[in-house]
């Protein structure tokens, strides 16, 4: 079964209440046992330790740790890490997320260079950069994203860059700044179907997120776009299929679908563990709807196997265009 290890337990940040806005909420039901198909490798190998050392030496934050990702053992052993910029504290309070919430600290102006240096030291061919939501900033952190992409290009020119961004809600001009920095992949997760937004992702707006992804393609058709959702939150199959149609209408290239895992009893409950055969059915349907690439398994996460998936994306685009050009 999947086990989330508290690898931040000796960190000074652990003394702070992680989710103050959830402290007085009633406890949610907790699934007593996870199914057999949710199994991961526990972290602790030599390569994992070396990755952790580089992260610590540079004072960096990773979503792998902050979100309690079940795949951290596998990814860090391969020297893959998803860096989380703009601090460890988010201004939103999504019901599914384990990232710390509250009032963030000021941006670290040196962070982009630290990220670039770490990418070079780890020898990454592909890197994923994500962030907390920073509704307190005028541009939502768009310029910081752009500076981080530029720093990676300078420090490690051969590395391809994937970003997983917030929604930049009510931040006019922010998206244009990020797209102008030319990431190779622009990822923004819808997370769940629109009917669940009020309880799962209350600070966001579903159709704004769809439009954000569509706008990326309008600004730069060469950038791959990507979005992900969790299942097991009480959604219906027909709602997931409609979400796929919404993403295809925005010309999104890559869809990820994974099982929601409850971080604590204060978070949204797991309504259902979706069996592997249903994930396979989602994958088949998504390909039929025209996505270039689909990853749909219980342990799929946005950044899991990101480097391998980018290579597959690059191969899939010309393969899709060839029949159209010859017709």
C-alpha cells in the first residue's frame, strides 16, 4: 500500500500549523485500507539521498515533499524532482492539497539562480517547475516564473523546461509574461470536474482554467499544453468525459488522470478507489478524443515520468500531423 512518509518532520517549518484554515473543520471519513494496486517504493536509496542533499544545500522547496507525493522514492532515485518556487505557503486552501496554507513570505530574488544551479548539478534533461498560488502578488508570480525559466536556460541549456502553474486568476497580463519565456510544456491542472469545484477547489474557476490553457495555444502554438485531474472525489464518469471534451476544445495536448489520496482527516474524503481497468478505459477514451498523450493510472501524478513523457509528446506531434498532411 502507499505510505506517505513525513520527511519534513525534523524541518523547523514543522512547528507551524500546516493548515490553519482546516483546524476547526469536522473530520472527514478516512479509508481504513488502501487497495493492493496502490503500492510504491519507499524512499531511502543512495541516489535519493544525494538528490535530497542538493535540494537542502540550495534551500529549495519541492512539491514532492510538500504535497506528500507517493512517487517520491522512485523519482528522487532517478534524480527527478519537481521544484516548487515562490515559497512553501499557498494563499489558497484547496480541500485536496497538502501544501501549507497561510500568509506567504516575500519572494527570494536569488531563487531562480538557485534552481538553475541545482538543475545543472543534478544533470537533468527535463525539469518541472511548479509553485504555490500567490494571490498576494500583483502578477501572481508570473515574472518569477519567467526569471526561473531564463536561469535554467543559462545554467543548463540542454534541459527542457515544463511548468505547472497556478491559474493567475484576475492577474491581467500575467499569462503573457510566462508564455513569452517559452517553456517547452505549459501545465495547468483542472484537478476535478466543475461540479466539485465549490467543495474541492473553491478558490478557482473551472472555465477560467480551461480558457487559460486555450490562451497559451493562441499565444504560442508551439508550446505543448497539459492538464491533470484526480478521480475518486465523487465525480461521475460522464462528467470526466465532458471535461475531456472541454480540454480538447482548448487544444490541450496531454491529459493525466490519477487517484486522489487523502492527506489527512481534515482533507476531502476519498469517496472511491477507482480500479485500474477504469483508468485504462479513461485512457482509451481520451486518445479517441484526440489527445496526443494520456497517462491514466492510480499513481499517475502531473510530474511523474515527465521527462519520458516529453519525449513521447515530441514524437506524437509529427506522427499526428503526417496523416493530415498526406490527406
